[in-house]
C-alpha cells in the first residue's frame, strides 16, 4: 500500500510538471502570431490610406482638368451672314456700356473642282501654253492666286463627276490635266460679350435685342483668344 501511494504521488508530480511545461510553451506561440497579425493590419491600413490618397488625387486632377471657370466664358450673339448687321448689334451694346467685340469665322460652304494643267517655266511658260490652248479653242486661263498659282485652269466645276468627264475628253486629246478640289469659304459674324459684362446681358435685354434682330441666338462659350484691334472702341 505504501509503495502504491508513493507511486501515485510521483505520477501526479510528473503530470503537474508536464502541464507546467505546456503552459510555458503556449505563450511563445501566441507571441509569435501577434506580430504577424499586427503587421498584416498595418499593411492593410497603409494600402487603404494609399488608395484613399490616390482617389483624392484623381478627383483633384479631374476638377483641375474638367471644370471650366465660369468667369472665362463669354456670350456669343448671332450668327449673322452680313458684317453690317453684326456691327449694328455691337454698336447697340456699346451704347448700353456693354463691352463687346465683332468676331468673324470662316466656314467651308462647298467645294469646286478645278481642271489644272501643271506648267513649268514660270509666267512666261504659262502664257505660252495658254496661247496654244486658246488657239485650239480650249477655254483656259492662268491661275494667279492661291496654292495653284502659276498653273493653267481648263475649267471649274461644282460637281466632281462633271470635272471627271471633261478631264477624260482633254486627256483623249493629249492634254495632261489634273482635278484639284478647292474649298469655297464663307464668313459668318457674331458679337462676343466680354466676361466682365455678362451680368449686364440679362433676359430682359436679350428680349429687347431680338425685337430688332429676330434671328439672333445666344450661347455661352470660351472667349476668343485673340482680340481684333478693329473691334476695340
């Protein structure tokens, strides 16, 4: 009995030592895991902060690039086919102390098709060739202006198919001619109200102006970059 009692006591002591050793090892493993979780949390927080700053930066750049400051917009009044009508409107605005300028825009209205014979030898060569063509009864003239100057024109057509047909006739007679499209420009006129005078052009004034200029429209757009000295009163 005594031996059995001692054996049990010894067994309890060994079991207690084993438990103690297990408890001492566990905190080490937990301490190793904590820095890993802390590092992960810190990395995640850093990524979130970076993403937030990137989004904020994109928004700021978007504002800087996409937004137009209202103060740099002018009012365009028009459009008029004749300069005189636009000038009358401008003078009307100036009489009301509204700073305004005349703006002329050139638009492509249509294209003509020129039959052109290239000529070497300058003006003398062009006149000599012109004389030969007219002796053959071919309508022609020397082009004196523009990018085709110095060559001979054998006709100007409003439709390309007409120009192609005439080109075929001339080539059959041994004449070397080319078809050159030439754009026809037309001018249109409008009146531009300066940004600092926009507040003076309200709906009431626009209605009064339309009584004398019924075709007048108005729109807000970027101001013309270059002022024409002729428009400054």
